[in-house]
């Protein structure tokens, strides 16, 4: 499986359109009360992921810079059904933001919830003065091109970073989602 990295400039973040939650859904910032719910929700989304499922590990994960203040969730009927975690990438000056682990629960996909949570995190990064934002789509392989995720990120304005292993796969993905070719690759530095 490969990873596909995508970046978005501050100027592109400035052009994000307003997003309205569908009826019955509420977009909000991550709150302390969510901490206890997140391990089970993340395990449900990707049981193969070895992320911070234990409560103490989740606390350590959430205590990273910007994670609590910038992360967003969508709630439906008292349950978190989508999330995007904010992470600060300190290697650059000015800083970059990372949209870390974007997910939407099964049964709630196709409603644009990932656009809502990711857009909220991107706006947080912009308000914090970050130069750009990045994300990585994991586990892209021949059986799963992660079409929904990649189309969502392209619609938001993310631009793929060219790597030897992803060029041919991205061209196939663009054709599968009927996205215009040629691929406009990210120009400039990248995390």
C-alpha cells in the first residue's frame, strides 16, 4: 500500500466556500468530553490502525500542539460521526498544519461531512497564521484507491505531491473519479 500526500496553500484556504451541516448534524470543535469516546470510535473506523486507542494514549495524542484547539467533529444524535484532527508541523517557519486522520462513520458517508470537518481544521490553521496544510491518504492500493477521500480533498483544493510511486496511480484515480487531467502537482517545499 502507498500513501498519497496532498498540500494546500494559505491562499487556497482563504478561498474555501462556506459549509453548512446537513439537517440533524452539528459541526463543532473537539471538546474534552469527547476524549473518552474517541478510542472506541477510532477502533471502529480502522480496526487495523495501531493508533492511540487506550485512554492514556488518547490523552497523549490529544495533548499534542493544536490538537485539542483545532480539531473538529460532527455530531449526530449525540454521537460523533466524523472528525479531523489538527496537528502542527513544526519543521517549517511559518508553521504548517496537518489534517490528521479524517474519517466519517459508515452510514453517514456521502453527505459531505469530511469536507465540513476538514474545512474547519483548515480555517483554524489559517487563523493561526500557518503557511500551508498537508494530509496523507494512507493505504492506497490496487484494491482500494480511496476514491471518496481523494475526491473530497481535491474538491477542497488540495494539490497532490508527486512521488515516483504515486504518479501512475493518481492518473488512474483521476480517471476513475472523472477529475480533469493532467495532474497539477504541488510546486515548492513540502513536509
